[in-house]
C-alpha cells in the first residue's frame, strides 16, 4: 500500500502537469518526493532526452492515483497512457514554482 502523503505528491504532479525539482513544493515535500521516486511513481526522465528538472508521474504513478481512488485506471480502460501524457513530456507546461 502506498503512503497517503506520497500518493498526494504524485497526484499533485499529475494535476499540475509536473513540478520543478527545485520548486518550493519539491523542497517542502522532499521526503515524499524521494519516496515516490524510489517507488517508481515519479520521474524526471524525458523520453529520448535523458533527465530533466521536472518531476512527473510515471505510468505506475498515474495508475496508483486512479486505482487508489477507486476510479478505473485509464491505463486499463484506454489500453495505454492517459490522454495528453506523452505530449506533456515534450511540451513546456506552466508549472507551479
């Protein structure tokens, strides 16, 4: 079972489209961000580019949000990643600082 505080960090990343590694949110939640990353729920990896400075939920993290909330996972219902997931990795969204 995923700790509620860790899951809330993943959900924040999902709702905000990510957050900077040096943001006030990341600093204030450093232990939960680290735990989420160690559990494979958050990553800074950017496909075909390596690693960046934005924490984003992984497919496993997105799955944890929906399954943990009792909502059917978009990974199961759509047979792939949530709508807009990959485009959010390549675009520069307006992130919370």
